[in-house]
C-alpha cells in the first residue's frame, strides 16, 4: 500500500448518487404499498360477499399502518445529515403504535453495541426479529415483542404485513446508517479503506485515493495484493492478516520512496473484513529523526515511555547504562520484574515507590531519584533518575521521559564513608585487639561494599609470611558461598609492599598489575572483582594488615584507596595503644545486688503468675535489641510458662530444652526484647553472675569494673524497671573470690582473653542449650536461630572457639 494519489472523487456526483438512491428507494416502497393497497381493495370486494368485508377492512388497516410507519421512518431518516441516534430513539418510542394490538407491543433497535428500546422492554417467546449489516460491518437489528400475557388471551401469530414491516424498517434504517457511516468516513481527514473478508476493496474515501494513488472505481472489488503486488509478503500483509486472525487492531508504517512519503496504517478488524485508516506521518518522521539526533548527542541516558508505561524509545547512552540493547528495552514496562532496582539498603524498590508510578499518580516531575540497578551481566550501578510527564491539552499524560545519569562513583564514595563511620565507635571503645579486629571485619562485611574481610597480626620490623597472614586471625565473609579463609599465598608479595611503603595495595579485574598477576588471578578465581591489602600503621610501624575482597565492579579507585589509607591509620593508632597497655579486666571489681518486683520484667511476671522459681543461668546478646536467656524453671509446668509468653503482651520466643513432670520443672531458651533486668545490666556493661526469681521477686547479682558510675547505672536500671532497688555493693579482687583448680582458672582466662565475643556467645549458648549433652537437647539450627545466625556460621564459630580453647590450654600446659 505504498502508492498514493489519484483523482479526487466528485463530491457533487456523490450527492447526486445519494439523491437518486433515496428516490429509487422511495419509489420502491410506494410501489410495494400501492400493490398491497390494490390487493387489499380486491380482497375487500370479495369479503363484502363474505362477513361484510370485516377481514378486508382489518387487513387494509394493517397495511395502512405499515405504510404510515415507513413514511414516518422516511421522514426521520432518509436524506437527513448528522447523527442518527436521536432519530432512532424517537422512532423506537413511536414504533408500537404501527402494530396491531399496539397497547401490548414493545420494540428494540440495536445498532452495533448501542441499544434503543421502549420503556420497560422485556423479551418474550412471541417475537419478530429482523437483522442487517452495513458495508463497514455494523450490525443492525430490530426485535418486536408482545407483552400481553393475560391467561385468557390466546397467543396470536404476527401477520404477514407486520413481518414485512419489520424487515422493511430494518432495511431502511440499515441503509441510512450505512450512508451515514460512509459520509462520516468521507469527512475524516485521514484516508480510509474498507476491505471485505476476502481482502477485496469495498470502500475507499478521497483521502485514501490520494495516499494510495488509485481511483476509487478502479479499486472497488479488487483484491488488495493484486493492486499492490509490491506490498505482498511485507509487514503490511503480515499486519492485516494478523488483524483478521486475532480480531485485534494493529498498525504498521510504510515508506514511499518515489514520493518521499511516510504513511502510518492502522488496521481495525470488523466482522466481514478490516477498516484501514491511513495517515501521512512524513513531518513527524522528520521530527523524529531530529529528535534521534538530539537524543544520541546528549550525554544523559534517555528513555521514553507511553501512557501505559511501556518503553517506546531509548538512546545509546541508556543502552550503555542499562546494559541492554534498544531492541530488548523497547516495549518493556517500567515495572517489569526484570528491572532489578534497589534502594540503599539493597531492598527491591516497590512499584508504589517507583518514580514513574508517582509521576503517573501525581502528574508532577521527580528529580534526583537515586537507586541501584543490577545489570544483566551481574554488575551493579547507581543511577540518578529525573522523571517528567508529557501532557496533552486536556492534562492527561501522553508520554513520560526518564533521564538517567551514572552516579556510581559519587554514590560509592558516600557509601564507603558511611561504611567506615561506624567503625569509630568500635575503635573508641576498644579494650582488646582481638575483639576489635573481629568487630571491624564483621562491620565491613555487613555492607554491600565488601564480601570478605580479615585482619592479620603483624610484628613491626618483620616481613609478612603466608602463615603470619593466616595464623590467629578471623576471616569474615558476607555470605556462605565464600570459602574461609581465602588462600594467602598470593597475598604475601603485596602484603610485603604494603608494610614497606605504608600504602594500600590493590588488584582489580579492569586494571591488572603485572607485579601481582598471581594475586589477581587468584582473586578472580574466587569470584571477586578486586582485592586490597591495607596496612594498619601508626608512626611508621605496621601493627596489622586488613585484607578486603569485593564483587563490586570499578572497585578500589583512587578515592577509595585514600579512604582506606585514612582508615588504616586510625585502626593502627588504636592497635598501637592496645599493644602498649593491654586492658582486659580491672584489678578490682564492684559487686552489686539488685532486688526487683517490677512486673515489666518478663521473669518477675511469669514467676508471680506461676508461683515458681526461675533461675536464669546465662544471658547472651543475639542482637542490639534481643537477648537469649537460658533458664531453669522449678515448681511449674513449662507449658504454662510458654502460655504466658504467648498469651500475654510480651515479645518473647520460647523453646523448651528439657521438661520433667515430677516435679514440674525443666529448662527453657527464651529470647526477649529489653524485657529483663539482666538484659539491661548486660547492656550497661555489667557481668551478671546470679539471676534468680522466686514468686515474683528477683535477685540479680552483677559485677562492674572499679570506677564505674554506680549512681548512673542504678538510674538507668530504674528507668526501665522502677520497682527495683540496689540492696548491696561491695568491692573485691576476682582472684581472691575463686578457689577453683588451676586448670579451671586457666580455661577461664583463655575463655575471657582468647575467644571473640561471638565465639563466647556461641559456646555459652551451646552449653546451656544442651548441645553437648547426649542425646542433644538442642540442634545447631535451633541454637543458631536463637542467636539470629545461620547454621553454618554458628558451626564455624563453635569449631573455632573449641579449637582455640584447647590449643591455648595445651600450649600453656606444655610450658
């Protein structure tokens, strides 16, 4: 359908044809009813000899009514311009009077999907139906029903005249609607062509004649692909056939090289073919090419969306930023799940929070919406989006334009600053280098920045070795897929350079360093994109080496290395302080005894309700808010204990470890959120040694270092549990308090000084949870869940704690 042009149809000729058609139709109606009248008159003469002409007179009246009905229809429809809806609505209300027994007649006329009917129309079994269809496929029908359903009224057949009347009326109305539709198509500015189901031309308006370059008389009745054989087997044939097969509208574009003309064809299926609407779009195509030039020269990624939120266009910069070709971007909805976008915490951005959704809802422009995106190759990038609507004159959104900028470098720098900032709190409160190193590594791997962290000890003045890089260190990984520890053999060379120069040493996927090719290869084989070794030094002495690995692309740039160097100096300063003055415990401690009847304590409330004794054997931090307690319950059913936790207003997680019926007692594991006195004391830095609650009264004994502000401690405890009193305070030296065997003291010392906080917590939870008993009262998974750990992490810490504990014990025994 490339050729366009041809001779214009003569509008005056069209009007003349229409007038002649209307006149011919009127003559046909008059001839029909004149014939009926003559037949009626002959019948009347015959009937005068039989029943005094009663039947003839009735038939004459029926035919007279039918003629009047057609005349009225002719007055309303024939030759009148404009919409026919009001005329149909008027006529259908008048229609019943033209039938016999008009008081029991109702009528309905349907045109396409529109219905026009008398008030209270309802279908019955006694109906007359007539149907027709216009040339453009619009269905026209009339239904006439009798609504007289009185029991004493016998069913009457419709007369032949009434049936003829319905058929004639439908034919008339269909003809006028057909003419009105064709006139409407003639008046539209676009070209219109109607093809029947065999793809023969049925109708072509003047605009289509010009665009197709064919005279309407030459096209009518012709097969489309015989007229335009060059368009066969092209997108045109494919789209038209698709519209016929699926009964769904579609469109395509064609270019006429001879006329240098672009035409858009919109194909609309109808019951008996298709209607094709042609629009010249040459000007818009020129503007589109100019827009393409602008989009391709801008350094910003541009994506255009339609009113449904589907992508219609993207420039090459958008391809680069999104990691997809325009072919794959095109047609994809903005909220398609394949768009893996997330916020600063790494959480998927919900559809309701998506900037495009907000623009659709508010119609307002959104600027500076920053989000992360995972590209198809698995790499990650940070983008800043500006989203603006393009509106029509009535204010509705026609398109949405999304401008994308790559802010990965700036965002990564901000995130790195935020990552290192919390480390200051750890360093400011550092008392033991082992605990400090472990906490730093856990903090760094608890972000999206690093997937592996390890701090290796280093003796100033010595050269790094493979055993030195691994021995006595704790490697921390962000997920279980990373093997622990990473092999350190290839780290020796860069570690030596880091110690010698005091500079951060790095390898990355994109910037290989021939000096560290073995280290780089090893790093990539581990699945990372980069590795770094950071010297932890102070005053030209290195006290440790921080080893980091990440799966981030573009990692360890100059700015990041500067941050890591500053960070390494800060950690080195703290390690220097700890190496000269090792602070493990105060020489003298203070023992405090509290009594409490405050029902805000879960254990006080449960003990009072059950009339039992609860001995809390250990309180272990599982998170900043939740502590896990291991307790023995005496003189009460554990089921009753669990019921209190479930039914009362407590945020508690209870698991039974051991249960005895006679007497009723047992051991439980219970997680509480700030609902126990011991938890408050532990949070304030105290060590709880005794925690017993009997019949609603708790006695808690704890130890704090000498010099602790006891008054402030008591105030903070009473803020949480007002009905609590400090009943005694005494000072003593821990060594004088213990009379245990030397090995016991040795184990206690190793436990306190050699194990990390997490190792101590895991070991204590395993002990009091019955993990070491046979049979086991708790599985590794159950204890790990209580401590908010994965089972593999729990097992890893438990094995390391046991190994360290016994290695150090045997080393001391052999001295």
